[in-house]
């Protein structure tokens, strides 16, 4: 990348060496080791970030606690106004921030822009939400009593995000937490740390103009040991963690040990069912984007294709043609469809998964492999692969964060739904059909067991208006839209007696 092409780093105030702890408006260097961020696009060093240490974490946590005492007193619509201005700032910085996301993480430039757009959208959603943090009025069994519930801010919200969405998932949590009156400490992925520096710089610009208390937004950078400072801290009321199932089980156990709250968004093993009544042209677009978008590194990526036997050959032939047209290369070149995997470790996992599924009896339909040559010097570019397999294969049951798509034939819709549900994960699912009965069965209590179930769209690309999350080993958490805001607040039931008597509930008599 030339100096001109990297001008977005200067715009976002990214330096060669960056402090990794943001204690509110203050950047703290600390004594932690350096995290070097190399781009999977070209293997160049983009910049370095200083890891947080216990002392710098403590400074950030103390600032957050102090800031919460004031921030929670701001009227929610006033907090919403600050978030509205943040959305405007993100519109201003959409182009350079989208480029940074693409360059540091490796997703296509259009997907980088799309991720920033998600941040803008959640800000817009949160602004409206700031005037709708409503409770209920409840009918009391006692005369002249008013019973109701209200919602109060939780306190400190810890956010642990993954590399594949290095900015959007933080924004999903932070924008809603802020309008709810919470303060945030964010631990981004150590694989994409510079994105967090850019986001905090943008936040500070907006927050300072509005005299937001120092410490409402904080960042700690580092590996899992830094994350443990957050998960084990009793002052942190909620941990929202996005990542692997393995990570989620550790985080969930640590937070539960101190009786804290956790919101877990973990792995997916998402399937599209192609019925005999599917519109194949529409289905093919959904399949290919779902399987190869972000180089298969979305939690909602399409990993299994469950195809009615009558459509199986047609789908196979169409997939071969579609995959042959994919352009793999630098994701900042908008002519390319597929960028690199995040690092060489991910490449090794991709290769091992293909080896293992073939050993189990899988048949290669579209051959994968690692790309080499002038345009692939980083060693992180791979070919999307398609494998004919069985649903019970060990590798099919697992989530591989790479562009590998498994084809599985079926005979009846009941069998297809059983395959769909027959994995440990339960995030996203889809069915392609023009048959109303098949659609309704898929959406019924006897249908998909996932948190997301779509009809005639793919598994990937959720809108922020709906609650996002999944069941089973996906963790059960819900972020973003609908009433997911309730996870960031504490519920309080209130009863007011405006009579001159003191009747007890359940008609209990206690006279003296």
C-alpha cells in the first residue's frame, strides 16, 4: 500500500505506535507488551498498540465508575442526543474507517463500509430508543395501590469483541448501553486493535464537545489475560462477549462465579435449506454471499447447504459456475469478491478442516487451497471450497471460520429441518421456498431452533432493527434491536400505597 492509499490512518489519528488504554479522554501507555497489527492484505505492519496492564486497567475502571455516577443522572433523551451526534461523526468518517476495517481485518471494502453503516444505523436506533425505555403498569390486588416497573442503568458494561466485526459489534453494545445510562469498557480483538483506537478518537471528539463525563467510553487492549481483568471485576455489571464457543464458555463461567451478568454471542453453523420449490436464481446469490462473504469469517456465514434431492444436481452445477467467477485478491480493490483470512493460523485451520472432512468421506466439488504468487504475499489468501458431506461428520458439526461450504442432500422437509437443527450451534438459518406450507413449518415451534430464521434470504446480513443472537452453544444472548436494550438495564418493581390502610398481599392478616 502506498503512502497515499494509507492516508486514512492519518485522518483517524492512527500512529505508528499507539497507547492501548483509553481511560476516558486520556490515553495511557502503561507497561504492557506491544501488539503489532499486520494487514492480512499485504503482510505490512500498519501500527503497534501497547497492551493494557493491571495498573492501566484500574485507572480506566475507576474513571468509568466515577463517570457512571454522573452519566446516569443525565436524562435519557439528552444521552440520546450525544449518540445522535456520534452517528453524524461516523457518517463523516465512514470512508476512512471503512478502509481501515478492510485493511486491518481483510474484508472487502464494500463490507468495510457496510460495517460502519451498521454503526450509524445502531446510533439512529439508539436515539429513538432513548425516548422509549418504558416499563409497565401492573394491576394490584390491593385497593388504592399502584404497581409498576421501571428500568435503571446497570453500571459498567464490559464489551469483548471479535476480529471479524472489529467496530460494528462494539457499536451495537455501546450505543444502546450509553442511552441506557451505562458506561463502557471495551476489549477489542488483539487481531484488529487499530480499529478500536480510531473509534475512541471519534468518540472523544463528540463526547468532549458535549461535556460528557470523562470515563463514559474506555478501551483496554491485549490478549485473554487483559480480558480476564474485565470478566473477573465485580464492578463490571454486564459482560457482553462475542467470539468462539470455547471463549464464551470460559467467560460465562468466570462471570457466573461472581454472579455477574453475561450476554454471549458465540459460534454459528448456519444452514440454508433449498427445497424442491426454491427459486434457484435467488437462492444462488444468497448462498454465494453467505458462504464467501468476509472469506467465510462471519458468525452468520453459510456453512451447510441442505438440498432437496430433486434440486441437488442443478445446485451443484450452478455452484461450480458461480465459484469459477469469484475474484480473490486485495479487498480494497472493489473488483474483488473475496479477501484474505485474518492470519496464517486461520489458513492452517482451513487446510486442516479440508483434510479432516475428506478423511471422513467428504468429496470435493470445488477445490480449495492456499493461493501463492505476486498478489498473495501475505500467505492469507485461500480459495473458497465446496465439499459434499454428511451432516453427522465431525467437521460438519464444528464451525470452521473459513470459506468451506458443505452440501447435504435430503428427501423430506422433516429430514431437512432435522439436519438443520442437528448441530450444537443455533445462530442463523434460512429456507428457500415458494411453498407456504414449507415456510410456515420452518418458522413454527417444530421448525428451526435458531435465534434467526429467514425465508428466501440467506443466513448472513442481519438488520439492526431485530434482536441478534442464537440458542444452544451460540450462547442465548441478544444484541442490537427489538427489546435487547433490557439486557443493559436492571428492572425494578414498585408499589405505591396511596390509601390510609395497609392491606397485605394474598389477604394475609397481621393485626396487633
